[in-house]
C-alpha cells in the first residue's frame, strides 16, 4: 500500500518504541530485572506518507491483562491509555485519554478517529500476570463501512460537524434518514474512556426521531468477559441504573431541556425515540476507567411524519385550545389533531378543548384509529387501561358527561363515527400511566368541525331536529331547515330524515297560526329519478303541513267524550288532511309565490322529510336552506271566537268586549274569522257600524275572502268605508266555488267558509266595527231559472214550525228567512228599499204572494197589514213589529223586575267582596285570570 512504512525487525519486547504498521507488538518478557518492578511502555505508530488525514488505524488487541478495575472508576496496579490524535489533528483526546484495565478473552479492536495513535501501558508490579499483545493496520477512512456508510462522498457531514477543540462534540443539521449517523467515538470499535461527547441533532420538521430500534447497542454492557463473574447487562434506563457509561437524551437543544431518558446496557434497542420538536441533544459519557470492551452505539436521525399544525393555541407541552374562531381564520372547514406521536413521561395528560361559538355543536370523528399494545413504556404497567382517550360532552373533564373512553387493553377503535356534543364545547383527554419513548399506543387521526345548532323554537329532547314553537315565547318569526346539517347524515339506516316543527298557542293568547312557506330548494336525487306525482307516496323530499287536532277541537279542550289526541302524520295522510310540497311539483313554492296556511285552531305541524338514500350526499354541509318559512300567531282575545259555526244569522263585533277588561291592547293586531256557510244558502254581509283610526290602510284594513279565492273579494280601509253600503248578496254559487288554481293544496272535508281578516297597527281602541250576516233561503226555481210556481201553489214548500224554514219572503228577491229573524231588531232582508222585480211573470207574482199570504197567516201577521202590499214588507216593517212588541210587553214585566232585583243584589255583593280583598291583599298580589 502506497505511503506505508515497511515492517521493522526490531525486538518485539522493546518498550518506548515507534511501531511500524502491520507489526505485531507484545508486552516485554518477564526477566529478573523487571519482575515485580514498575513498568511503563509507550508505543507510537510510524508516520504516514502522502495524505495522512485520509487514514485511520485499526488496532487489534489479541491479548490484554493489565491492572484491575475497581468500582468502574479506578484501575488498580496497572492500566493502558490510548491517545487518539495530537495537536495537529482535527480531533484529539490527548488531554484526558482515560484508562483501560482488566482482562479480555476475545480480541478487541480500536479504530481511531485520526491517523495518530499513542498507546501507553503501565504496571505497578510487572509479573507474568501482566501482558498484552496487539497488531495494527492502516485504512482509508471511507473504507470503514460501518462508520461512514454507503456513498460517503455524497454526505461529507454524515457524522456531523466537529466542534473545534473537542474530540467528539458534533453538530447535525437538517437531518434526514441515512444522512446523519450519530455514533460513539471510535465506532464500530471499542470506545475510549473518560469521554464526554455532545451531539446536537436537528431536523427541518418535527418530530425528530432517533432510529435506534433493533440497532446494536453496547454501552457498559459488560465489566469483564467472564459471564459468570460479570453477567451481561440488558438495556436499562434511569440514572440510578447507569452510574458509569451511559447516553442521556434531552428533548431540546441542550442540557436545559427535559430529559427523555438515560440508557446503558447491551442488546438490540427495543424502540426508537421521538422528540417533541426539531431538536434533540444527546450526551455520551464514559467513566475515567473501564474494561477494554463495549463498542458503543450507532443511531440514524430523521423526522417522524406525525406533525400537523392544528389551528389553535398550545398551552404547555400537549394541551390545545381549538376554537371555531381560529378554524374560521385558517380558512379550513375542518381541524385536525393527531395522537401523541412523540415521547412523553409517565402520568402524562394531553388535552384538546374544542370550543365553538354560542349556539354551535362540535363534531369529532376519526378517519384512522388503531389501538396497539404499549410497546415503548417508560414505566411498566400490568393493569388495564395503561393508556386511554376520553371524550367529554363538556368544556372540562366531567365524569358525568363522558361520551366514550378508549383503552389500550380492551377497546375497539371506532373509525368514521361521528361523536357530537350537545353544547358548544367538547373536551378530549389522553392519559398515560406508563409514558412512552415513541408515541401513544392509541394511534388516531382526529378531525373536528363546528355546526350551527341554533334553533327557532324549543328543541324536543331525544330528537335530532324536532322543535316546538310556542306563541308565549315569540309571537312571530322566521324558520328554515336545520342549520345543523349533521341531521342529514345521522338518521338510522333505512329511515328517512324527519324534522317536525310544532306551532302551539293558547286561545287566551292567540287562537290561530299563520305559516307562510317562502321557498323550497330540494335537490334532485343523485342516483335515481324520483317523481312527485303523488307527493305523499313518492320517495321525494317533501314538506307536509297539517293540523294535529280535528277542526274545531283544541288541545286545550277537556270536554267529556271529546278526543284530544293529536292526529299523527300517517292518519293525516290517509285522510288527506293537509298540504304536501315537493320540488318537482308544477306549482313549486318560490319567493315570487309563497304558500300560505292559516290554521283553524291553536296548533299546526310542519314536517320536513328527506330521503335517507341521498340526504348526506345532497345536504350535508350544504349552506342553502331546504326551505324557508315565516310564522305568526294571530287572533288574540280582542278578536273573539275565530270560527263561527254555520247559522242563519250572527255578528262579528270588534273589539271583543269581554277581552278589553283583562288584556293590554297590542300595538299591532290581526284577526281572522272563518264564517262557516250552510249549504244552498246565500249570505248577506252588512256593516252596521265601522270606525278606523285614520284613512290609511296601515291603521285598519278589513278584507273579505270567499271560499277558494286567493285574492280578497272586498278590502275596506278608512278611505273607502262607503263601499260597505254597496255590499251585494253573496250567492250560493259564489260561495260554493272551489279553487283549481292551486293543486298544491289537498282540500279538507269541511264546511265552506267566508274568511274575514282585520289588520290594524294602531291601538285597537281606535278601531271598532260590527259586521252582521244573514243566511238567506232560495225560493224553488225551475232549471231555466224561473220561479217554480207549481210547488208554491201546491204548498209543497211548507213553513217550518221550528222557525228555521223559509217563513218570510224578502221584498224584491226570491229570498226568504225563518220566522225567528223577523222583528229581532236587525234588518235581515237585503235591499229593503228596492221595489219589486219587474221581470217577474204574472204566475210567479201570484205564486209568491199566495205563499207569503199563507205564511203570514200561519204566523199571525196577516190581519195587521191593513191592506199594505205584501211586496213592500220587510222583516223589520213597523206594521209587523208593532204587534210583536205590544204582545210581548206584558210578558216581559216580571222578568224585568226580577232582573233588576238580581242586579242590585249583585252590585252589593261585589262591593263587599272588593273591600274584603283590599284589606287582605296587597296590590302586588292581585292577578287577573282569563
């Protein structure tokens, strides 16, 4: 080999000599002169020629027995020193080379870091029990494969950059796998004594990882080679177990960082070590004296790809605050956090608080979750649940609100399962009794996000999206499909998504509900074509509106024998009691054409039904509402009864006098009366009195709707009150009209009604009116419209004895009223000022007069006419009513006196009760029941 000296033939027993490469050297022979005497031998190796820095020395000790090792720190009666380097080399341990002593049974090799090595042997008492033998050879540095690895020319700093003036302090920057070799000095040979090596390790990204799993590790593994005397020490951790040679690993840049662990022993290292950042600091210490054994360590350095910057704030080592605000600022729809991927000490607790805005809920799910046995514990644990992950439905750890706990020993991982909080916070805590050098045994990848769970009413417990909207909470408002789109993916398999909105009130507050569906935005089924020919039966997304109580029945009624059980949806569908809206309907609801429903009673149900087959795919995280609606509770006590049953006559009086005494007039009022109509009757509406606060319609407006009509038949405000005087008779034909314009509505089987609406924004005391109505019978007619004289002359149309028949024929029209409406103080016959109809035939006129004469004779009015023509009589004619008043005057005297006496007694009793209450009750305790 070029540059090497030839072997010397000098005496092999000579001390203090320069040794040639490849020369075998042995201890001097024992002679009478040196036996029992102190002996020191120094050996230097002849200088290299050429480029000496490229060479190192491999020295093989074949035999060695010098001195005795005491307490691992002292060599007794002899030692050997190996000086690696001098003042001219880059590294050197010449100042404190340490001592080797003891005995070896197998050859041991020292591989220098430099091209200069000096060996010193010393014995206090040289005998035949003190001996050594070694040989050497020179190698180029990069030929030491275990030290420099493959292609060392590509990685000049693979072993780190040496800190000037040190022997084994090195700096590693931007480490990646196979680019940084952390090794003991003189690796892979026996490491020197009295070392204090420092290794500064760095990677570009966290988490930095020492890849030492299954690597050979031998630090103070044996104090001697005799297994019986010096058993092999397994890999051990803890300063108390490693007093002599050890490596200490710090989680940071220097000695001020947390200590991960102190290790010594021999064997295959059982696990790798992962730091919490980009930096680790490793300290390697060997005792001042030790055996010529132990080959040290070799680590690879890289980073573990388990680091994700969660959009939140970190408190402490592994406690996180993850808020909806920071997630929103990050621009991400979901946040991520991972299981603890780095080392942590025993009794570690890592927490994650996910905090949403008020009204939100938190969803947490695990796209990936594995539960393994604890492989790298710092402190052993033999019981169950050495490591656990607990989810709390609370902003803090509350054992009463645990959602789920996962343990390393018996739990099954739950991937892609949604854990949802009931409030705006969820707390997650990871706990470890054992600690770990390389991350958690519970490996999970967690995603979290926040959903707006704002409700428009009171949530129904135990349901995903049902709500109760009560009038005593809010009189009017808006609502839409659930803001929390999680409901579209949480339905049970095979079950559609159902959201029920119940509007409830009390007639003492409001008697009706107005629901206006503003728009419907259902999507097409992404997998199959779904029609909506039959809204109820087809599997289309839909809205169903129905009243849960039969017409005229109320949940507040407790009449015996009357069922107050709410009508369920399936019965409402069977009876076609309600309305059904779906996206494919010809007259789909839009903002330009909202759909309006007015309840007949005090409750109304709105049900949203979404096909589960595509609910999640179409609507999860879809910001657009499936429907939007507006509701309002109307018809307060000032309005009086909401439904007026069919009768031959009646009146609507506003304000309802009974309510004025016990309620504060509202600033805005809306009344809706339904006047039910008997079949085959005309209706005459007449305004007996009307007063508005001003001429503006905002202060008062009366609208009259005929059955089936969307537009008002008549609208009366302060500026057109005179229109009420021209109110015509509403014929049975007009009242029997059923709308075909709105096929969205499935008509209910009910009596047709006239709807009268009053809207006022001013004080109700400034608006007042009275509307009376009369149900009018028709005289019989032929198919061509002429009067059926045969039936009249044959007296087939008999006056009713009950007072409910066609007893009195109104003037000018072929209309009649029952006898009980005659002379009752209200003009029930319309057009009393008009003359007879000129187009009546003579036969019709004779038949009509004959029927009227017969009817008046039966009622006892015919003798009072005094020759007055029958065609000029109306129901309140003085001639007819004078007798009724005179006949009834005497009959009313006794009742009038009795009523006056009862009234006087009642006033006295009321005064006494008032004084008693004033003495016993304070004004603050008074209450008014209504």
